[in-house]
């Protein structure tokens, strides 16, 4: 007989499209999705940071997902979205082309990350219509990047 599934066997993800590819972020890391806004430059920030946005009075860095998935940086139009999320160390904004929604995937359908991917991946989910790469937000910035970003954000707040 088949084993009974419980909600604990599922992983909830926010599925998005970046550069024509499907990606996902863990739902627990995502605070909300907002419309695209102008991104202000953030001088002295590390590679991989597009700039910053003001979210409720807080300066939030905007991560460059294009760069991390090995694509040239592209400007997103007004129909794009910003996913506001939290890493282990800070709030971040992630520009995406589209948000597909929240999906639940059986934990057993998630495999290890693809080797030699330019993107920091937490794993790959097997779906009926393909695969979904799960982004590892905590691996986006190195410890040195974190220090440089803190300095850039402190300078921008002045």
C-alpha cells in the first residue's frame, strides 16, 4: 500500500520567470511581490548588485539574477515584478520578468543542484512539464560581498 502523504512532505515555492527560464524561491523567504520601481545606483556595491530601492524607508539592495544565472544584465520593463525576500542576513529585492505563483512540490521530487551552474542553486524540482531550478538566496553573496554591501548601504544612507 502507498504511504500517506502529509503537508510536511511538501515544499512550498514561489515560481518566477527570469530571462525565459523558470526559477523558484522558497516561499518562507519571500515577503511579498510588488510592481517594478526605479532602481537607484548603489556606488561601491559588489558585483551582482543592480542598485537599491526604498521599501518603507529601508534601503534594500536589488540583486542581479541575470548575472548569477550567466546571462547579460537586462533592463526589465514596467510589467516586471520585484520579489521582496529575506536571506539569512538581510532583506533583498529580486527583479523578475513574471511571477507564476506559489506551488507545492513533494520533497522527494527535489534533487540536488545541477553541477557547474553559474547560479547558486539549492536544488532542482522535477515537474510534469520540465524542471524548476530552486535559487539559493543565502549563497548569492559571499562574506566579502556582504561586507562591501554593508559599506555601500551605509554610504547611501548618509
